[in-house]
């Protein structure tokens, strides 16, 4: 049981993608920390810090549905190579601009947006590839390992960024990120995926997007996961983009402060991600996600109230652990309950909710934090998130009940519930409302 979280690494394809993504994400976190530190030191305005962080995520909301539709129509591996090369291009352009000393805040925001757009249009292809890289029984562990890999990058990347920022400059951090994308491209050249027959439909892109939305909203588990990630994104997730302001302006630390907090969050997230699969197998996915949501609210409040950097680092470690359990758990519900032929589009709806509402919440909290203080704003966001979730649980308990997939024996997450996914590949969909037919499931 203890090693079930690591079992997906036995797959050659998954280990290739996972290890190369780790290299790339170390570079990406170096850029994130360097970018947030650079714009905070230039402006000392949490709104600018929020804007540059939000700019990288807005494209996820705007372009993920297009990426999802393309992921269901194109070769996912080849499409991911193309979008990764585009990310490298914009990271290289950012490196050049900052190296020559031309780095006004608006330009940093613009470059963050273009880099985010390249990743957003390719990420649904990566997400929808995961079930083809591992056995179905290992999918939750694979999603958790992917989150752990992202957060291992969060541990190593900020530490390296701190060294690079002290020894060299932000441009050096951006240059390292540019090079790191090559690892993903190289690994994908050696990955071989099973062939899935793509649907030869005559519908256009808008019709396919509408069909994906209909599927996502018609499937109870997917619909609940999208609703919950929307609430979390606008109220809870903004803590991520305000780390630099929290450290520099809230706790009055120097440029090393953001690296400390980001690293602590990453350590917590890695621990949470590795623990998620065994715990979910023991007590069930729905319970884990529900408990993680409550613990996440409490951790955010404690983080916002922490008066010193060491206490804030401990608190944000707890935030990272609980947050990754929420993200991975909800993502896995979507992965397993969405039909394969529409998986890319349904996942893109999930990512669209996160990508649009997170930057909206980030800008709002950044603006309010400018008036009342970023630490106070962070603490109140945890209180408000908890209140909204309690009201939702009382008013719509089926939202939480549907966060379940079929169990295998006495253990947890195993296979999707086939009785609720009956898809007509010509574009129509017939779905049973599982929570009404069987309200006690899970």
C-alpha cells in the first residue's frame, strides 16, 4: 500500500514524461519566482504582482477549451511537442528583453500571458494522455505523481532561483527555463501511445466545444468537480500568486522570502501528493477530497495570520499539502468519469474554470490587499471559502456525494462508473443522473 503511489513509475512511457516534466517545471518555477520577485521589487504594488501572476493563468481559461477540442482531434503527443516549443520561444524572448534591461511591468505581464497561452493550449493534451500512460488502477497515483512532480519543481526551482537571483540576475533564471523545455520535447520523441480512433465528425470547432460542455455538465461527477474547483479557484487559489507580496510587503523580508515560502509550499504539496493515493484507496476518494477542502480553508487562515517567515513557511506547507489533495482528487474524478472520446474537452472545461476564476480572484485579492494588507486578505479568503463550502454542503449535498468512482472490493478508486457514461460518438450524449438514481452511492 505504501508504495502504490510510486507504481506508475514502472511504466516506461510515464517515467519518461514524468522525469522530463520535472526538469521543465524546475525551470518554470525558477521563472515564476524570478518574475514575481522582479516585478515586486520594481513596483512594491501587490496589484502588479497579482497581474503578472494572473497573466500566466488567464490563457488557461481562455484557450483550454480550444486545446481540449484539438486534443480530441489531433495526435496528442505531437501536439504537445509543438506547444512546448512555443513555450520555449516565449521564455527565450522574455530572457532577451530582461537581459538588455527593457523590463517595464506591462511587458512582463505580456510575456507571461504569451507563455501561459502556449502552455494552456497544450495542457489538455498532456492531461488526456495520462490514462494512456498507465494502467487504470494506477491513474489516481499517476495524477498525484504528476502533481508531486510539479511541486518538486516548486521545491527545487525556487531554491535555484534564489541562488541565481543573488549570483546573477532574473534574466539568467529565464534563460535556464528556456533550455529546460528541451527535456520534454526529447522525452516525447521516445514515447509511444496506443492508437485511438479519432471521431470523423462533420461538426466545427464551436459545435465540438459545445458538445464537450454538454458532456461535462451532464455527467454528475464532472459537474461537481468543476463547480468545486471554480469555488476554490476564485476564493482559495489566489494565495499562490501573492506569495511574493506576502513575503516582501507582508512579512518585510528581502528577495529570498518568496523563495522560502514557495519552497515550503512545494514540500507540503509533494508530501500531500504522495500520501493521497494510499489514503484514497483506504478510505475513499470522496472522503479524502471533502476533508482536504476543509483542512485547506483552515490552513489558509493560519498562513494569513502567521506573523513571521518561519511560521508562515510551516503554514504554507500545510496549505500546499491540502491544496494538492483537492486538485488531484477533483482532477481524477474528471479523468475517470469523462468518456475517452471527449476526455480532452471535458478536462479543458475543468481547466477553464480554474484558469479564468483563479486570475479573477487573484486580481481582486491583490487590489483589496493593497488597501487592507495582503496577510489580512489571505486570512479572510480562507474564512470566506470555508463558509461557502459549508453552505454548499448543506444546500446541495449531492455535489459532494458524486465525487466518487466505482470501487473494487473494499478498496478505493478503481474504475469509472460505466452506467453513467453512455456516449454517442456522433455528437449526442445520453447520461443517467447517478445521484438521483442511487443517492447513497459512494
